[in-house]
C-alpha cells in the first residue's frame, strides 16, 4: 500500500473525529433570503432539476470528492454512489492518484459507477500532480476508471504547504488545465478543497476555457487545520505550524460564490464549503451558484449507514424545496431572482473587492436569461 | 373532536412552555427613538386613540388571533375579550376553521363578542383553506359567528411546510383574497403568523385592493419552530426537520414594518411579531405601523388570570404613553414625526432592499397628511 | 421633614448600592482620539483653564448637581465644595426645592458656598417645578441661597414618569425658561439628568436665549432605573414598570454632545452622563463639549472621605492632561482640533440624525475661532 | 548600577509574566488577504529578501529594540543577535542610555555586533533624552558602540507619562531629530514603542528628512499598562493611574501602518506592535509596510533558549512564505499588489481619518514602482 493510500485513511479518521472547521465561517450567516408569504405555488410545483456542466441533475446538489484509494474506504464510495443514484444528484470521487499509481486500488473508485449507473459522476486529480507531470493521459485514465461525466482538478495549495509530505510546486498548473480543457472528452471542473476560489483565479481559468467551478470556500472542512492536526499527532507539534493561518486564511464560501459568478457569468458554479443544510444550499444558489455541494457531512451521516446519508440528503432536499417555495422560486435558478439581503462584514468585504451588491444581485438575472437562451453552455 | 381542534390545544401548550422564539430577533434592537426632554405636553394630553381599518380604537394595540375551536380554550378567548373591551383595544380570534367544520365549537369563538360587545374583533381564516376551496361563504360564516369588524386571512406557509399534517398548496390564494376584498362586508386584513410579510407580497395584495396588513414578523413566536418541536415530541425527531430554517428564516419585524409602509403608504399596518412591551410598540409605530400587536405574551400573562392580562396591557399602555410623551408625540401617529436612529444590520438590510433610510423616514409624514386629509382610508 | 427631603436620601442610598446604569452605554467606546507621539510640548505646558458660561475654571470639569435638602447629606455637599474649591472646578447642588419649601433645609445647600468661596457654583431647580408654578422668584431664592454663579434647570421627564409620586406635567417649561434667561442675574444652564438632551430641544432652548447646556446623556446614572428599583423595593414590583425603557431609552452621551454642539455652535456645553475617568472627559471635549461633568462617581469616591474624592479628581485631571499632551493639545479646546475616529453604531446613529461626521469634526474648529474672537459668549 | 539599568530588568520581568497587552487589538483581525489557488509559482521561487533603509535583509523581519544596559540581559541580546545573523534579519537593541551614562554597561550592547557581524543592527536612544539634552554626540556614541547600521529614536510619551520616574518633557524633539538626520552617518529610524505613530507625526518627521519609521502600534506590548503594573507592584496602587488609557489609548497597528504609508509613500516602514506570526507579518506588509517587526514574542521564545527563538523565527518565515505563495507574491513587496479586504471598525476608522480604502490600496502599487525605479530611497 502506498503512502498516498495510507494518508487517505488518516484523513477520513480525523474528519470523523471533528474539530476540522476553521474559526472563520462561510459568511452565509450575513445573508437572508426574503420570505414570501404568498408564493402562488404548491409544494408539488417545485421542480428541483437543473443542468450542471451540460447534464441534467434531479436536484441541485453534489456530494463532492472525498475518497477512494484504500480498500477500507470502498464502502464509503459505494454508499454515496447509491444515494446519488437514488436522488439523481451528482457525486465526486476523491483523488484517483492512488489508483493510477497502483491498479489494485481501481475498484475502490469504480464501485461508484457500478452503484450509480446513471448519476453524474466526477473524476478527480490534483493540480499538484499536474504540476509534477500528470497530463491528459492520466486524466483519461481517471475518467475511464469510473466512466466519469466530468473531471475535477483540485487546487489544494494550502494543504500541500502544511502537509508533512506536501508538494510545494504549483507552477504550470494553468497551462496543464488549459490542455485538459482542450483534450478531454468530458468537461473539466476546477475546484478548491475548502480555502475558496477567488475572482482572480476564476478569471484566469475562464480565459483558458474552464466553464465549471467548485468554489469550496472557507468555513467548512479545512485542510490546513487537518494537516496540522495530523502532523501534531505524529510529532507532538506540527512540523510546519500554520499558526493563525489554520483558522483565518481563505476565501469564505459566500464571497467565493459571488466572486465566481461575477467573474464568470456564464459558468456552472458549485457553491460549497461548509454547507450543512438545505437552507445553506438555497443561500448558496441565491448568491449565484448553480448547485450546492458538501463533503464532510456525508461522511458523518454515513456513521448511521447508507440510510443515514439517505435521510440526510432527503432532509436537505426538503429544506431546499421549502426555501424555494417560501421565496417564490419554482426552479432552483429562480432563486437568482429572489430578494436577498447582505449585511455587516460580508457587505464590507464584497465592497472591498469592488463588487457593488445591488448591481451584482441584479446581474444574477442575466445569467438566467443566458442559460435559458442557450439551454446549456 | 377534529384533528384541527386537538392541534389547537397542543399549540397552546407548547407556546406556554416557551422556547418558541427564533435565534434571529425582530431587529427592533437596532432602532432608537430620540428622547425629548422638553416635550411641551403633559401626560394627560396624550391621546392613544387611533383608527384601524376605518374604526376607532381606544389605543393602538391589538391582541392578534390565537385560539378558539376547542372547549378548553374558550376561557382564554373570554378573558382576552374582556380585556379588549375594557381598554378599547382590538382583538383577533384564532382560525375559525374548527367551528366551520364542527358547529359545536362555535361558542368557543362567539364568547368573544359576548364579552366584548364594543371592541374591534377580527375573524380569522387560513390562506391554505382558501387555496383548498374556502371562499366568501365560509368567510361570511366566520364574520357572522362573532359579528366581526374585520376578517384576517393568515398566510402561514412556513408552518404548513413543517407541520406533520401541513397543507402545502398555496396557489390561488391571491385571487381568493381579491374576491373577499370585493365581496366581504368588512375589511380584509392579510396577516402573517411570525415569519413576516414582504414588500413583494404587500404590493401584490395592495394591488388587488387589500388595505389592512398585519406584518407578524420574525423575532417572536415562530411556527416553524413550534411544529418542529411538536413533531419531535411525537416521533423522537421532526418528520420534516427544518434545521436552520427554524431559527433563521423570515422577515424580521422591523424590516417587515418598513417594507409594508414603503410598499403601501396608504394602508393600515399592524406592526407585530415579538413585541413585548410598550417601548416595542412605540418603536413599531415610529417605524411606520399604525398600531402594535402581540399574541403569545397574552397567553403567558393569562397564567395569572384575566387580572394578569389586564395588568400587562395597562403597563404596555403606560409605557407607550411614556414613550410618546418622551418623544414629543401627543397622538400615536405623531410618532411618525419623531426622530429615530437606525444602525448596523438593520441599516444594511434595509439598504439591501433598496430602501434609503433618510427618505423613508421623511415619507412617514406623507402618510400622516394623507390620513388627516381623508380622515380614513 | 418633607417627602421631597426623604426621597433625596433614598436616592443617595440606591446610587451608592450601584446597578443604576442602563444596558446601553455612552457610545464613547466608539470614539478614539488619535495618539500623537511628537506633541512638541511638555507636561507643564498643559494649561487646563477654560471658560464656562463666562467665568474661568481651573480645569474643564464640573461635579454636577446631586444633593442637599436633608440634614444627612450636608457633609456630602461640604466635601464636594472643598474639592471644587481646591481644584478650581465647578460644582452643582441638587434640586433646591426642599429648601425653598422648608427653610430649615437651607444650610444643607449654603454650606457649599461657605466651603467653596471662589468656586463656580450652580444652583438647581426642576423643570417640573417650573411647569407647576415656580418662576423667577424661586429661582432668585435658589441663587441667593448659595450665591450661585449660574442656575441649572433640570429636565427629568423620564424620572417623573416612572417615579411613584412623579409629576407628569411638562407643558410650559420652555416659556418659563425663557423668562428666567431674561430675568435672572446669572446664566441659565439647562440640563438633563441622564437621558440626554437632543438637537431638537437644544435648538428650541437656544432660540429662547439659553447659552449653557449640560447634556447628561444615557450611559451613566439612569433615573428611570433608579425609580423602578425604588418602587420595587417598596411594593414588590414597580407601580409603573418601565420594562425595556429602563435600559434602552435615551440619547447616549456621545450622541448628545455632538447634537448639542451641532445645534448650538456658540453655546457652552457640559458633556456628561457616564463619564468615569479623564480619558472619558477628553473624549467628551474632543467631541465638542467645553467641559466634562460627572455626578455618581463623586458619591462613590466619597465613601473614602473627602480625600477619596480629592484623589479621584486629581487622577482625572492627570489623565486628562496626559490625553491632551498625547493628542498635541495644550489647552482643553485644542482637543477640538485633535484627530478623532468614530465607527460602528455611533457612526450609523449620527448619520441617521443627519450629521455628516467629517463636516461635523471640521466645524468644531469654527467654535474655537468664535470663542477666541469673543473671548466669551 | 543606575536606576535606568535596574528598571530595564523590572520591565523584562513584567513582560515575561504576560498580561501586558491592551484590551484594544491591532485591528489586523479586520483584514483578509485574498487566497489564490493558482499562484503559478513554487515554494522555492519565493524570495524573502528586501531592502530596509537602503540595506538588504534576508527576510522582511526585524526583532525590534528591547534590552541591554544590565549585565543580566546580555545573554538576551547575544541570543537575538545570533538568530538575526543566522536568518539575515534585522535587530534593534534597547535604549543605550544606560551604557552612555555608565561605560561598564557597554558590553551588554556591543555583544550584539560580536554575535551578528553581518546583520542589520539598529542603535537606540529615546526622544525624551533628546528633549533633555542628548544630541549628535550621544547618538554617534550609540552607533559606534555596536557599529550600527541605523539608529532608532523611540518616542514613548505614553510610557513616560505613567512611569513613576517618567520624563514629561517632549518639546524640541522634532528639531533634534532633524539634526540627527542631517549629521548622522547612518539612517535615522523614528519609532514608537506600542502606541503607534500617526499620519500627523509621520508627515512632520518626513518633512525634516526622516525616511525610516517603525510604527509600533497598539495591540501588542503596552508600556502604559506595564508602567501601571510596575507602579502598582511598588505602591499598592499606581501613582499615576492611567484608568482606561492603559487599555484603549493609541493608534492600532493596522491603522498606523496605513497612515504611515499614506503620509510617506516613499519611506521605509516597519509594521510592528502585536505581530505574532507570519500571517500577521504578511498582513502588515500587504497593508503597506516594508517589513514586519516584533519584540515581546522574542523574549518569550527565549524561555526555550536560543533554539526556541530560532524555531519561532523559522516558523514565522515559513508562514510568511506560505502566505506569500497563497497570495501569488514571489517577493515581499508583491504583497502590495495582493487583493485584501477590510471591514467593520477598521474600515470606519480609516474613513474617519480621510483615507479612502480603494484608492489607498491602489496607491500601494505606486510605492512599488518608485522602489523599483530608485532601487533604493
Ligand atoms: C475526508 C475528505 C477527503 C477529501 N478528499 C478530497 C479529494 O481527494 N479531492 C478533492 O478534490 N477534494 C477532497 N476533499 C474536499 C471536498 O471535496 C470539499 O471541497 C471540502 O471538504 C469542503 O466541503 P465541506 O465543508 O462540505 O466538507 C475532501 C474532503 C474530505 C472531508
Ligand atoms: C398559541 C397561538 C396560536 C395562534 N394561532 C393563530 C391563528 O389561528 N391564526 C392566526 O392568524 N395567527 C395565529 N397565531 C399567530 C399570532 O397571531 C401572531 O401573528 C404571532 O404569534 C406573532 O406574534 P407574537 O410574537 O406576539 O406571538 C397564533 C399565535 C399563538 C401564540
Ligand atoms: C444621587 C444623585 C442625585 C441627583 N440629583 C440631581 C438633582 O437634584 N438635580 C439635577 O439636576 N441632577 C441630579 N442628578 C443628576 C446628575 O446631575 C447627572 O446629570 C447624572 O447623574 C448623570 O451623570 P453621572 O452618570 O455621572 O452620574 C443626580 C444624580 C445623582 C447620582
Ligand atoms: C522588554 C521590552 C523592552 C523594550 N525596550 C525598548 C527600548 O529600550 N527602546 C525601544 O525603542 N523600544 C523598546 N521596546 C518596544 C519594542 O521595540 C516594540 O516597539 C514594542 O514592544 C511593540 O512590539 P511587540 O508588541 O511585538 O512587543 C521594548 C519592548 C519590550 C517588550
């Protein structure tokens, strides 16, 4: 078994123990969706279906990539896949590097397609691997391994910098991503892992053709914190102590979503990082995302078995439907027309980033028109 | 006894136990009425009388609709009615559906008119019932049952969505309300139940002729929370778990009042939801309401009998008079000319809703002129 | 002994016990005086002398009116007078009504002039007494009783409204004050007692000739709270329960000072209400006051005897000098040129009151020029 | 041994015990550096070298002046010097007055040059000494004593005012500083000691030729507090009680840095006062400083010996490198181009000081161009 594989298991353990979220939050607590008492719709009129990266989902939700690469985690992937299949939601796998390096690990990933023959499944490779030599060949392998509908490239510079064995080469990733966009048979999603994409990076990536983003903002699972905990457990104190960076560094999810939509009005945007219920998903979409995503809560729900995860997802979807009905939204993207208020720190930070809130909120409607005209991107 | 009837009793019990208010507040704590040291008036000059929906009240206060429909609650309605009669304040009854379905329940409502022959009494039906078929016929029955001065239609979509047996059809309510406005011999009040009316809904309702609104905003009794508690008590966990929606969803009372007045400058507006003393009532009026209202505190005051409620109301009225005198206001609507300050989150949220605070505060005076010219609406 | 006299003693007792300050603060905690590292002055260059209402003080400080009218409080007045004499600061006496009603009480006030032959002493009568018939005759008596340099008329509507035996007539006070301004041989100061003067009242008073104000804002001793405590102690519950008014009603000191200076650029303004050290006094002056004042802390310092008060005042003066030197101010009014910052709630509230902070801060310099030109008002 | 010398030891003891930071913070907690997921750089590309006052440093860090002047503190200076030499960072010594008054103390300072033959070493004298007669002669002595690369004049008016034996003459310091700038063979740095330089002082000093500043803002070690603690320990209560001045007076570090850069776009600015990790250093630089500095944490790290300090500095440098890489900055001054957000109190205070945040952030780039054109100042 490789180091990569063993590390995967340690990560799952640490996340399960909890305490892996930073002091800073998503800033979604500075957002309110205006309640409508008279929506002129029935609950049964709510239609959760959306398109994500050109394919239809049953609901605007994705369980983002976490695992694979170790025999012990195969049941996790299998359970998530079954739930994704059942609700028609999307699902990502964890980095497939372990299976590319060691083909005995392939089934820990491919189980996903077996259990979710129709779901939107996302393959996964790291930007750090691209920097070190991975390219179209490995990406194709990853996609084929699970007959993926898209491939996500995760950018986890924070994690690598504070991981004992972290890769600290990040040069050349943009060029490699551009190559993948050009060559891959499926859409390329660029994602963070909990520190949040920024307007600057979205713009750069959009300019080389990326049209799908998972912002994975600050406020949920924090990989700088996890690596510090892991190193501390091994050496008594973290080898590379992040100090306040573990709690304060990153683009909070609410900001990352707004920056992403503002920088890429025509892109598919997954709002994620710290989303914990259907209300959060509704806020993420209302702020400009196409769908909401989460990772760690799925792990925790699985402690009550597949049924636990099923119940959790079905509650999220009910809460989302309720939030939609109570804001007069029949389709998820109608949330882009819903009234929302923004205050305090979130307001100030967005203004600091040159984003006028009133204009931004209006501009969400433009994306909707665009989406409706093209019926896809 | 019907289910509707039994549920009524459970609700009263839960409210009495307390813990039914959301984490979010009314936001009235971000409002300050400017103190005047030199009001050039005496306490005896303060005249609390106002008009509400075309009829005069002894004071700008209403105990909003709560109950009826179960023999055990008849004493509650009787006591509130006696207090309303005594102070010349308005009173609503709870949803009359139980008595329309089962005539043996009528007296639990009609006791109100017996005990309050002169008070302004408000009949009550649910928007959800209108959506399912109720119409002018049932509304007339409700009004006649208690010789009501007005009928309130309550919009409680949040409650229905998270109630085990909730109705989730809300289509067609606006049209039905329009019909009632046209046909009913008494004014139609549209009210929320603690989640707050919004500018959008007020505008739609005003455009079909509604002239009386009870905003019933977030910050007081929260029906999403109550239904979750009720369901949890029955099933161990709520069947439809609202998660953070129970604590964070809704239009806070301060915002709902401003949005209502801004959207309907000529309407009668009841500011309610979380008002707990005469200071709160003064703030609600100063923000633009015609009268203040409350519900749950009446239940709690009744635990010390009718005298308890009497004492509570008389304290509220004294506090209101004091606040009026200390702001240089001889009549309740003079509070629309009083200086007030707004800060922090409330300021930001109102701006997010396109409301310029300075202009809005000035515009309150226009409603006053209007009211004085028409001597009614 | 009269009721008035007995009440005076109860008040002193309650204040000594503490817990008489409201939940709301002075808002001075949202003000920062810019530190200067290079003041180009020595401590000995700091000259604390100022003019107040046309007379020179040794330092910009007044212990505002508290007591007299009961034999037991005579030592309090005597001690404060000795301290005032020693430091050349001003001092007010409490309401002289008790001595006007009962001449046996005169010495409890006149002791002040005996012990402070040269100090600036302020006589005191209530606005409520003016409303009920007092006039020039009684005011002259009050002034002569202590050979006062000025007479303060206190406006305490909040206290009266929630005092068991409170007077609730406040009509006609302005006219009476105008008469006093016209007829009295000494300047008339209009003061609050802890609820804060407002721009509206200052303007009205300035227009009838009042040139001296003591804002006595919210954040320090709160008379609504004290009367509620007193009533509760007597009857188990307050007869007139102020509810949240006891904690939240009033114009905070920082706001009252700015409103006063803004409404009366040429007036003498005593900034008071909740000032507790020399830093607070410096902030009050920097915000626009001529001098700072306090009351309750003097009572508390006296629990260690006259020496206790002496030590307290001398510390305040040292802290004030330090704050002046560290802001490059040689004379108290140079603080009007010092840089200050204002944020958060105070900023928002001032803007709500139509006050542009930048312009206001600049305009403080105009008062300075005015003062220098006239060498008096 | 002189008093000066003994006091030095007491100070070190108090700082080691802790509790010497004010209630107010640096306000750096209202600053966020925008995270970049795609920096297109490798960790090894990060080059920490910068110029400070015309000389190159290995990293943008200085351990600012603390000690010397007592035999017991010589090991402290020796250890800091060795660490400075190792990392190529700058180091200041404490006030050299003790050694100028008593030549037996010289070695407690000169040990620094012995252990750090190549490091940037800063001599130190007090502004208060200049005011009392020190001049070029003493300054030359101080520089020669340690073959210093620069001399810092510390302005500690707050400390002097509340020190039992404090000097309270601050007149004439500016002129003396001007003389030093003219006559000294090395650059003159003007520094605070934890209360923060202001725009006004920076402008005055820049106008007499000072080009190097150490802002030493509020939020870290607080000398007013330390002197109050020291006096209290001796006399039971502080002789000169600073009251709230000990916790609230001063220019917070974040503000001091922005004011300094805004007032002196071409100067070298050391951002210091309360910086505790590499993230803080990155924020200080991003706000406009050239390098970051700290003092007290070095003392505390030394409780684990020289190795403790070495480990601490090496962690700070790693955190700084990480922050730079994660914000797309290859050189420290590239942080001036990094996105940052500012909110809440810091935003309001800067606006109060006439600083438009957007314009200010843009203007940082101008300093960069200037610096690159001149390749020095
Ligand atoms: C146990 C675990 C493993 C993860 N592994 C990966 C991974 O291999 N590749 C990836 O792109 N993201 C990975 N992530 C990041 C998630 O996809 C997600 O972006 C992040 O956890 C933030 O969402 P959350 O707050 O809902 O957990 C992992 C997350 C967790 C909790
Ligand atoms: C026990 C109880 C029962 C209620 N029942 C009704 C009802 O039948 N119809 C209605 O319009 N509102 C009903 N309400 C809502 C109240 O009229 C009011 O809008 C809401 O409680 C918010 O005000 P509060 O915070 O002062 O309680 C009820 C409230 C309570 C506490
Ligand atoms: C015990 C006590 C008695 C007072 N009596 C009077 C009074 O008779 N007349 C008056 O004008 N103010 C009176 N005041 C009000 C004070 O002058 C002052 O305005 C108020 O206490 C706020 O200042 P502080 O917070 O520093 O106490 C009294 C205050 C105290 C504490
Ligand atoms: C023990 C100690 C002694 C100090 N002595 C001096 C000094 O002699 N001269 C000086 O300019 N600053 C002196 N300082 C101030 C520091 O240089 C620095 O400006 C201040 O401590 C703020 O930084 P910090 O919060 O990182 O400690 C001293 C600081 C400490 C902790």
